[in-house]
C-alpha cells in the first residue's frame, strides 16, 4: 500500500479536520488570554499594593508645609526636595536636597525613616529636622522625642533626644552637641521665613541669604567680612539686612545692577 493510501486509511472518516483546527485555535487563544490576564493582574498588584514614591519640592526662596499620608507634616526649607514612600511596615523618606522638619505622627508599628547623605534618622513619633551640609554629610536636630541615627549599613551611631544635634560627615568622626531650646529655635528660624544670626560672620550670613534669592549681597573687603552679627532677619529682604549690617559695623551700602555692596 502506498504511503498516501496508508495515511488515508489511518484518518478517521468521522473527524472534520477543519473543526479540529478551530478547536486548536480556540485553545491557543484561551491560553493567550489567560497569560495576558495573569500579566495584567501582576501589574495591578505592583501598581496598587507596592509603595509608590511621591516627590515634594520647594523652589528657591520658598518655604512650605505639606501633609503626608500618615498624618505627619513636613516643612521644607528653600530649594529642598524629598521623596516619600510609605508601606505597611515602614515609612521611608529620602531627603534629596536642602532641609526639612518632620513632625511625625506616632505609629510604633511603622518606623519613620529619613535617609540623607550617609545616615538614616529613625523615629516612631517625634519632631526633628534633617539637612544636607553641602559636603556630602547630614545634620540631624531633634526638637522633641527620640531619634536613632544609623549608618546606611544599619549600624547605630547615636540615640538623640530633645535638643540634641548630630553632624555626620563622610570622612570624619560624627559630632554631637547638646543645644539650648533657644538655639534649636534659631536653627529652625527658616520655618517662619527668618534667618537667625548669633555671632555669625558677615560672609557666612551673606551666603545664607543667597540661598533664598533676591538681590545679591557683595562684601569685597575681607576685614568687613569677618565682622560678626546677631539678630533675626527676614530671609526675603536682603536689602534690609544689608542696611542693618552696614549700620552695625560702620560700613555703607551701595546698590548697582550687580547687587548690593556693603563697603
């Protein structure tokens, strides 16, 4: 018997091959739809159940307070930015630039972790600020409660309590100071749009005002730059500060298109 004849003999006469092909195609389509459905479910799980990051930022010269999803509040200084990601087991904030004060809603089951530079500042319910120092380090200042400061590897560096401040630099030993309540208020004067000086050099004060924008203050004489100043000044009024500074150190003010000269 020829091969073609054998093939015809093996084929069942009661089976419609076109119908069989339809069954195969339908089965393949169902498998494809099932796989697509599983992929869609996985994406929905990722989107709705995994924590999503939200970025909060301020422009130069802007200071504002925002409410976070857990009931905490964050106040951002000028040109500051952080990313917040909350999950069931913890509350993560990464400070990417500038400084922020966190008034943390109490939740013992979900620690509040602020990452900045080389450290993690961890609390469960307190008030503390975290700032970049501009050189790769971070400064943690505690107003109320307790804050654990840990290295990024998880090693405990120090437990801080109210009115304590810790400066952690990448290449030097950490420095811890105990502050008076008035000193903490001065350091956080930016919350109300103020710059508080307490024996600060004029050139340092000029750099602080420059962070908030407005006309540039220029001090070219190094002897004038060394003078120290004290007082509270509006961060958005560099002209007023320049006049007050000049008056206190016996200098004069001259304003040009370049900026405000104290000389």
